[in-house]
């Protein structure tokens, strides 16, 4: 959902490094392979530094880094699993964990965590619950590193100049977006993500406005086409071309952040905490800040659950002890804190000192508020990514273009998720 390295360079790296587990490095060291499944110019150096620190502490182990863009990662993982060429360790999020566990690709790590005094009892309990809830057997298949949260990044310098405060409710949000829309000056109040990765952000806006607090009702029926959600999507889609650049239809993360950071033509950009470093590098802390998902005008403050990011040990790896040692190093207080800080997200290890960063404090304020309702995304469904990306993204573009009604889109999307949920319950009881 985030940054992308130049594809040719990343693919070349993967080809040269190979897909599967290593053996000996030629200098007597055990060789293992780590896949970064969300590679890009901001993240790659962070993982490479962490690997270098691990190799210093473990001179008998050599780690090969392979960077893969997030858009290619699911297919490459599936291909590697089918062909028996998986990495030893990989950066895995709960958004794709269910599919990997269903393919029996990963090692459960509960016992390893329990045996490690530096990790046992050191992870945020809510994050542990999230990880366990996305798999049918309730086990841990990743060492948690961090979690993310939705955020709206805004041009703080523009807001100060105009005497405008960051919106706290959705009605305030739409008013502010209108205020900053000045097409004659090539300024727009918002940039919509219409391309790859659009559906999760759309759902955050829809459920945030509607105040609906569950993806499935007690009978297992998806709530996406609740009339309140339909109204919310109509309002969101109505921003396109009115308050956003017309090119937003094809916006993936890179194009969206270019509108906000590089072109400097947009007042507000929706993403998550993970884009912090890009904004700081391009604009600096004097020009950009963030606010949390606005509060519903008719219900509670409703936010979507975000994936928990972590590292997994693959079952087919030949060097599981060395692989687990690397994973545990990444999840430690020191390195877990480093990885979270450099990505601008929330660390999973509770021994990491509290952040003083404003964007982290704002998110924690909302998440720690008892009145906030968290809508649990159905990452436990192996079909979820395929439905929301392969099917829903082009359909959402039709909604933006006015070729498909919000109701028809949400009716079909709700039907697909309801069916997937029923099949999941049938398989797993």
C-alpha cells in the first residue's frame, strides 16, 4: 500500500539473490534469505541496516536481502510456495497472513516466543489478539513488529495561513475540502486514491462517516451496503473532479503522494502513518501535520483496524533456527523500536519507550479513547485481498466516473464478502 522501488531493480535483485533458502555462504557462514514484501527507497535501507546489525551480532550467519514491491508480493509468495522456493524469513502483514497459513507455508512461533524472555509478555495484547484472530487455529505465525493507523495528512502551513483548524468531524472535513479547492490556482482540497490500494482507504472513509461498527452482522451478512454506508460512499465519490485533480482516477500510493508532496497542489491526503517519512523528506515538519479519521456526525468515532506487520519463518526453510534468530532480533525492543520509528508507525514491543512524535500521539489518543469504535477488517478471509483488489478496485473506478452507482457497487461487494465469510465458517467451524 505504500512505497515502491524501481521495479526493474527490485526484480533483478530477486533474480540474482534467488528465491529459496541458502546453504553455506562460501566463508563458513550459514546463509539465509529475507524477503521485504513492501520494498521501496524509504524502507529498503531500514531493513538493510537491521540486517547489518544482526550480522554483526551473529557473525556465523549471512542474510540475503530481497526487496519486492508490495503489488507483486502476493503473487511471488504464492509462486514460491507452489514451487518450493520460499525465503527463510519474510516481512508479513496480517492482511495476507490468512492465505499463507491456509497454504501451510509458515511455522507457528508461539512456543519460540514463550521460550524467549526478551519477547515473552513483551507484545501489546491487542496486537497479539489481532494476529491470532486472522487464522483459524488461533496461533501466532508472525513475530509482531508494528501496527499502523489511518491518518489524514494536511498542509499545516496552508491551514495556518487561512486560519483554518484541522477538521474533527466529517461535516467539517467536507467544508474544509471545499474551502481549499481553487482549480484556477491548481489547488485542490483533497486527492482521492482511485488506483491500486484504493478500496481500504475508501472503506475507512465510508465506515468513518456512517458510524457502522461491524463488517458483518451477527448472522454473518456483510454490512457494506447498509444505507448509511451507501450515502457515505456517494459523498466521498462526489469529491472526484470537484475537489480533486482529474488524474486521481489512476492514483496509487506513488501518484497520490506526488500530488501532495511534490506537486504541492493538494491540501489533504488520506493514507496512514507509514507515509510519515515521505512527507517529512519532501515538506518538513513545519509544513505538514496529520489528523485522525474524523468523527461521524451521527455516531461514534469509527476507525478501521489496521494490519499488524511482523516477520514470519517459512516451513520449507532449511535453517529454521537461524531464521527464527533473525526474526526474534527484528522483534526485539531495540530493533523493533528502530524499525517502527523509521517507518513512523506504532511498535508492537511494549518495552519500546513511548514516542514523542505528534502523529503517533494523535493516533494513540483516538485508539485509547473508550468511545472509539474499531471496525475489524476481515483479514481472516483468504479471499479478502483478491475481492478488494482484483475485483473491487476497477469497480470503484466506475463509481468515481459515474458509470456505476454506489449502491450497486456496495451491494455486490457485500455479497462477495458474505459468501466468503460463510465459506470460511463452513471450513473452520
